[in-house]
C-alpha cells in the first residue's frame, strides 16, 4: 500500500490542457461499441451533455412530495429528458415502454431512511438490466462513510458486470451528515469512483473550486440537484456547474417539486444545451409557467 505520509495537495489541474478525443463522452474513447452506444443514449452526440431526470428517491425514502404518483407526475416529463434515473420497479410500472430516454437504473439499495444509509448492497442482477435495455446502472459510493469499503467493492463488482455486458456504471457520491461538502472531498470521492471504473460520476456542486473537481475526474461529472431551491437559484447552480466543466445535470426535486415541472425542465434544458444565462432561462420558465396556468 502506498505510504500516506508527506502527501502534497494536488495543485495543477491542467486548465485547458487537451484530453483524449474521438468520442463525445469524456474518457470513453476506448470503450466497446455497445457501451459507447449506450452512453450516447444518455449524452447527446452533438454536445456531449445531458439533462437527466432523477426520480429514484423512493428506494429509501418511500413516496415523497412530487412522487406520489409516478404515472401521473413523472411519465409526462420523460419525453423532455435526455435520460431518466429510477428503480426497475418504477420503470416497469410507470414509464411507457416507447420512451426514447436513456435508462439509468438504480442498482444499489438496502437500508431505508430509518437506518444507516451507507449499509447498501448491489440490488439488481445484470441480466435484468439487459432485459430492461438499461444504458447505465447507478450505485451509491459512500467515501468516508461507515461502510465505505463495501460501497467501493459494490461499485467495482458492478463495473465488472457492466463491462461484460456493455452497460455503463454511474457512481453517485453520497455525503454523510457530518461530512464537509467542499471541493477537496468531492475531488477525492469522484476520483475514487472513476479510478474504480465508473463511466459517469454524479456529485454535488460547490461554490469554491468545482472546476478542480471536474478537471481531476477522467470521466463525465453530472451535478445533482439536491434539495428544492427557488427556480432561479437552481438554474444559477446548473449554469455555474456547466461553465465549470460539468457534462450535465441529474435533477429531481428541483423539477418535480416545482409548481410547474415541465416549465422548469425546459429551463434546465436551455441552460445545459443552449448555454442560456440563468436570467434568460428563468424568463423561459416564467413564460412556460404562464402558458401552463392559462
């Protein structure tokens, strides 16, 4: 094992240094055809970006505001998302099979919100993921958590299965209640996930140093929406993340808990795919909201 004494903090993140090219998804230029094809269902080939709609919260929270009826509240939004992230139960019961959105299946689980959340296991067989035409599998990684080692081992095992079947793996960095949410922690958590083989990493945006998080991760980073924010604040966060190197967003509550979810999803798409400024995207949200209300 490497000696950890006398380690120096990383300083040079390359800035505009060139990276390997030839495919529109960062770090995937050497992957097999099938895995690249599945990544292309998530990230648009014309810009390498994605707007992912997350509604997998029920796997540990149960029904929450905005997710009481997936068939009524979420299914109508799916055509406007590049990709959707949910459990296999939600997919089979509530999402039309003619959907063209990239399917990202929640593959880890175990504890409910009443227990220690890092006590997760792999909760999906790779054959069922193939059966459901999944583009990627999402798994929680608890760096610094009580069950850190198991979560990293879970990730590695899922990557092995995914590579055998050409299915991408999305590592989701989980942050415990007592952990500091700063760029140093997220550099650690995202880099570990990528080094263990994750093809995509989902993490949180931080105001200071986020560009070092995206620069030091050799695969695409997509930003979690987190708790419900006022619409302009959520759009501002998404804009800053994209300007600082994110490849997309994976939003849930900031879309489905908005008073006008479809309008908010359209505004987020404008930020991610059209580089719309927050104020312009918010104006689009207001226009679409007014149309919906009339």
